[in-house]
C-alpha cells in the first residue's frame, strides 16, 4: 500500500485490529501497525498517542455527535427524546466497515483488562458529553445524568446487537429499541 493513499487513520485502525486479532494486543507493536498500514511510525503518532487509543479513535467524534443530536432536538423534547435524537445522529455516522470489524474489536477489548478499562472510560466520556448537552437545555442534573447513562447503555447494547452477523436491522433502529427497553425497565423500578 502506498504511503500517499488517503485515509491514513482508517488504514491504521484496520491494520491494528487485524494484528491484534492475529497475534494479540500485547504482542503487537506500533511499528508493526504502521508497517501493515503502509505508513511510518511518525504517521501513526500524528494520529494516535499510542496503540491503546487506536481502538477508541472515534470517541471525540461520537461525543460531538451525541451533543449535536441533543442540541438539535426541539425545545419541547423531553430529556429521553433528546437522547433518542442523539442516538440517531451518532448511529447514522457508523459505516458497514465498522460493523464488519466490530466483532473483532469486541474480542480484542474483551481479552485485555487495560482495554476494558479504556472502554469503560469512553462510556463515561460519552455520558458526560450527553449530560452537558442536556444541562445546556435546562435539564436538571439528576435527570440529565440518568438520561445520558441510559443513552450510553442503549448505544452499547445496540452496537453489540448490530455487529452480530445475523443482524439485519440498522444501528439506529436497534439503539432506539434499546433506549425504549431501558426506559421501560427504569419505570418498572417503581
């Protein structure tokens, strides 16, 4: 692969997931990832601070999409309606390629404690972005936190279902369904 080809960041992500799957996360080096992508280590570090962050490349984009979706909700929208719009906005940005490498990404994360911790941190950051966006709409703190947490859980559960090989439904549809199920579960708590 020529170094001048576009989409260096995506090429690095693909190469990392391939190598992590083939030889394990701990056994893979940044140099190997860069070489597999047809790039240099310098290019790798222009895009990522280290190999752990390559698996969480979209965190800032997802946070922005969640916040933008909440901000775009009508003024009359209840907090969970705004979160549903955030889910629509974020899930619409996912590609079929992300769906294809989703199971391998999940397997790599599940096999490594450090990556599991990083995934949990990502969820906290996504919830914080939604909480802040809800607060800007005037939603009180406890309701903003709870709505954001339900949104992140719905997002994660929907992603798990979306990447299943047998799944034929859209990520957006699954996220909406998960949010409704979590809302019903919260109401059932009494």
